[in-house]
């Protein structure tokens, strides 16, 4: 186990994966520990790939059960984006989300770089009727509209997101949207709320009053 982890830390996760079967045959680790290690190594191997062709080959070789694993999908999206494979990253995430709704992946979807023929806003808007109360979906769509400088729409969506399920990242994104519109007082409150939630304190209303 420690040898495989050492290989991973030295950017040799693919090599560590080749030794995983031997560890599995030894049955020296609990099944869940082994499963977690497999996910960890595959995610690291994707992150450590610096070549687009090799990266895609590595992805295509993954078993289907791992292609639907959330940490692996998050690693895939981030690496695909870094390798200028933004369209592929969107396709893989959207295909998964259409079959297995996983709100944790929406932040990864929104984090992909803007690119030609970017379909993410349309995809998220198509999901809204099916998931009208999903805070992560509203936050992702708000962030995407903000990138398009559609600040009014972004503000509405992000306010809905923080009312459905407030988190520090959504409040920070809302603060950025207010700042872009020179709504400095609202921006200050939104940024303060991002910090307050990290400290497990109640957020303030934009007017400055406590939600309590």
C-alpha cells in the first residue's frame, strides 16, 4: 500500500495501477480500502497525464463503473480542460448528469473554460424543469451567465441558489456579480456571508439584517 502511494506522489500513478492487481490478490486490504485506493490512483493518473491523446486513451480504457465515479469525473473534467479538451469535458459530464443526477459535478461543469460552441448554459437550462430546487444547478447556471456578462440573470439565479442551499462559494460568486455591476454594498455583504458560512455563522440578508 505505502509503495503504491509513494509511486502516486512521484507522479507514477499509472505504474501504481499496474501493481494494484497483485495487492488485490493478496487480500491484505479491506475491500472498501482497496476500492478507495483504485479510485484515488485512477484519478491521479488522469491528473498526471500531460498528453491529450494518452489522456483520452487512458479514459477510454477505464471500466464503465469508474467512468461514473464522481472523483474520477471531477479529475477528468479538470484535466480535459487543462489539455484544451473543453468540449470533451462538457460532453462526458453532461452525459453522466443526464443519466445519474450528481449535483457535486455541476461546479466542475461550470469551472470548464469558455470555448467555441459552448453548450453549458443550454444544458443547465434544460435540466432546470427536472431539478427546479437544486441549489447547485442554480449556482452553476448563475456563474455561467456571469461569465457571459449577463449579470441580471446571474444575480437572480445566484440569489435563488443561496436561498435553496447557501454555501460560501455561491455567496462569493454572487459577490463577484455584484462587484461587476458596481453594487458595492451588496457585494460586501455577499463576501461577508461567504466568510460567515465558513465560520458556521448565520448569513446576513443583503440589506444587512441577519436571517435569524
